C-alpha cells in the first residue's frame, strides 16, 4: 500500500496538453459563472430550497471527472452542480431543474441537491450525508459481477467521513474489491464544523486502515487532480479494488445561502483565494504560451453567454403540470 | 401441488428465480455458510456459489445500499435483513434511496430490489427483537410491502417480487416459517400484488388480518362459529402497498361490521389507516365503529405471560366482535 502526497504533475492523457488544459479552464470558468449566477437567481427567488455553491472547489470536479470514461458511473453529494456540469450535462437542464421546471434533469422533482442524469451515468445528487456511499459500492459490485469495464466514482465531503456509512462502504469495497474511486472533497468544514472537531485522524489514513490505496492531492490544482484520478481509474480497472483520493480544497462561499459564516475569519477565505484553481491554471497556461490574454477573455465571454442562455432557457421552461404530481413514484412493470 | 413449510416455499421461490434470471443474486448476513438464520437460504450457496449467494458483514446500511446500487447497476438483488428489527440501522437506505430514486430522478432510474426480513413477536425475544413494522414500511410511497400468511402465498408473492421494477419490502412472520400448506410447483406460479384473499366467506362480520395476524383471525372465526353461531368473513390482505381496499369494502358492505387484527402497535398503526379507509368508503354500511385488535402499546416484555398479554389473541377478536353486535 502506498500513500503519497502529490502536487501538480503533467497530464498523461493522449489529448494534446494545451487542448486538455483549455478544456479544464473552460469547464472551471463555466462552473464558477454558473454558480455565481445561480446565487443571483436565488436572491431573486427563482431558485429556492437549499442551495450549496461550489465556488472555489472547481478543480476537484473538473480534474477528476475529466479522467472518467462514458461507461464509468458517478454518484455525488448535494453540492452537485459542478459535478453535473463537468460530467457534460447541459447547464441549461441543470438550471431548469434549479428553477423547478419541466425541462430540468428531474422535471422539477429533484432540485439543487438532487441532480440525476441517466444518459450521463450520473446517479445523483444525494442530500443525506454519507447516504450515497453504500450505493456506490453496489454500482461497483454490479459492474464487477457482470464483467463490465466500468468504474464507479463516489464524491463526498469531509463531513461525511464521520458517518457510519463511510466506514461500512470502505470496508465493503475493500473486502469485495469493487471498482470504486472514493473521491473526498475535503474543504475543511462540514457546515460550520472544522475538520479537527469532526474526524479523529487524517482522512486518507482512515482509508489505509481499510487497506485501500490512498492519495492526498492538492484539490486546488486541476492538473494534479486529473492525474491522480487517471491513476485511480487504472487501478480500479485492473481488478485491484477501490482507490481513495483526498483532495484538499476550500469553498469560498457559505455552506448554503443561509450561512452567516460565524465560524471562520474573512482572512482565511482570502488566504485560499490566493491559490484559486482558475487563476492558477490561467497563470500556468499564459506562462507556457498555451493561451493569450485575449484567448482567456474569449473563454470568459463564451461562458458568460452559455450561462445567460441557460438562465433564459430555464425561465422559458414550463412549470410541471399539477396532473403530473404522482408521475414516477413507481416504474410500471411490463406485465402489469 | 406439494405440502411444504413456508420456509421451504420461500427457499424454492428464491431458487427458481435464480434459475430463471441470472441477474438475481442474494446478499445478507449468514445466508450462505450458516444457511440463513431461519434456514430459508440453506443449500443455495453450495448450488450457486459465493458470488450469487453472498455472505455479508453485519452492516445493514452498507448492504442495503449496496443492494440498491446493484439494482441500479442492472442486477436483481435480494437483500436479506436477518430480522426486521435490524432494518432500523439501515433504514435510511430504504427510505431515502430505494423509495425515492425513481421519483427524485424524474423517473429516469428505478430500483428493482427485494428486501426480505423476518418479523413479529411471540418468541420471548424481548423488546428489541419483536417488532412488527409492516405498517411503518407501508407508510412510504415508492415502496411495495408484501406480508404473506401461508406457504403458497409466500412462494407466489416472492416470485412475483423479483419481477417488479420497484423496491419490494417482503416481510415474513418468524412464527410462520414452520407452518405447512399446499404449494403449487409450477415455476410460473405468481400472485399479483394488491389482491387480498378471502379465506373464508361469512355474513355477520369481516375480520381482516395480514401476516401472522391472519391466523388469529382464522381461529377467531372458528370460535365465533362454534360458540356464538356467528359467521365471520376472513380477509388476508397479503400486500399492504398496494392495498386491496376494494375487496375489504365489498365485504364490509355485506357484513356491516369490520374488525382489524394486527400484531403492530395500535397507535398510528396500519389498522388506523385501514379503519379510516373503511370509514371513508363504507360509512353508511357500518352498523358499528370499525374495531381494532392490536398489539398493546408497550415495548415487548420478555416474560411469557406478559408477552402473551401484549399480543392480540383470538379471544380478543371474539370479544371485539361481541362488543359490536
Ligand atoms: C445525515 C445528515 N445529517 C445532517 C445533514 C445536514 N447537513 C447538510 S450538509 C452538512 C455538512 C456536510 O459537510 P461535508 O460532507 O464536508 O460537505 P460540504 O458541505 O463541505 O461540501 C450537514 C451537516 C444532512 N444533510 N444529512
Ligand atoms: Mg466539507
């Protein structure tokens, strides 16, 4: 079992590096702008319920999910817009879901915390902390039992680590050697509770205790996250069982829109902003002559347009008919 | 037809479904090497191997969730929860994942899982090991709840459960495993969900039970006939969700009286729901308020006499009928 601490490393995929980096940059910008505008839509009352923004953590979703193949499966927690976008689900369908409309991913039945998309092998959006982790084991088990070349990645937060389901899931996946990537977004807090009051050991070491190879990575570095996820995927594909990634990250905004942020200093947020994943990749790409300032501005403009279009789409989408209230509780059986 | 115990009927249903559909597999605590706590799965691991009959750690949340994930991943899992009492430890998986995946995803996903559990009191196992929770599970939209009272129904309903696209909570009263009955051996013997069975026709009162309480209802009907010359119609609900209220209402319109028998606690129990539905649909036909004969409102005591007093008996049913005449 190896435990290593990775920082930024070159990407290994066959795609030309500059194209790949540009895609990372575009997706991170898209997620950030999507989240900023979603926050505005919440203030306007267009988006309701609990809303958890992903701003600051973009490198986690983009770096890891870009390493997955279409046949791989993804299941995540409620802070899920970033994962959905990185998985290629159209932002307009996600926005329509946040607006509660018929063109939303769940036709308005799920909301922000419950984004699902079967076609993208996106198994939710789960709002019970830790509750989706055993489901990931089962998805992995099913692939293994059917001899499918498919890996299931499960994303969760540091708060979930204190739940029993984290431990049951790691134990089961290790015992049964299921093809599972456990991807921890360690943003230092579960709501207002700092990690030190939540988990008694460093988290990647808990995975080691279950004999799962475990890596801690800088979650503000999209390239590093991508590289370790590729490695994890390879490991899972060879039938060696699960792999654990702890990505150290930070959320700039409150836990949800209803957070007075009494538990942290503004200066702490500022400190992390200096390591901003978007700024960091941009700086590197400029320095390595992969883009120019003008290219960057064009990306920003494209993203602005795409998000504006998503909002328009969502706003124009119809409210679900009241006659559809009961639709989808049960799937109809072929033979009645 | 062959006479067999309910445990063997369940065993045969599992075996036949595994032979019919290679996606079917079983998971649970001690279902393999040990043969199952109630011996339902005995021999199946030897026949189908440790992958399709998987012994799991004692981790109810983990294995229920893994079953749900496996169902989403294209398989047809059966998860055995040793007894219904332990389902509390994993109930979030059933309620928040199994029952809601379809609705929350706008119908994109469905969870074809069968969750079997033994239930009921009467064996002096004390308060933690004697729950009857059929009604609690029936509370949740998105689940189907099946609770057979005899060997033939157990087989036909369990086979039917594996052909459902939705999560099925399959509850087996532990006291019934050894009871015998005639069971069809046709591998396509299925019993539809949502169809109550009228076990005995009668004219003076309708006595309704499910799972174990069907037997108190049958014995009470016999006592009523022998001692009071009263004719009771006995209905076995077989599934609580979907609920065959139609058969119940038709019967009550004929007998004008209804008694519900259940092991579960009376307060907020399934009998309260059923009683309300009868009242809503057949109020004008009722000659007396619907009566409930339920478990007493106490954690189950260990002492034999106390436990007996806490559970509904056929005498309680007779008393309830006489009180409404
Ligand atoms: C079982 C459960 N308990 C409590 C909550 C309320 N809650 C929602 S999010 C959250 C914090 C989770 O933190 P973490 O897992 O670190 O994710 P993050 O919000 O930091 O991304 C809590 C306590 C919940 N949703 N589910
Ligand atoms: Mg956190």
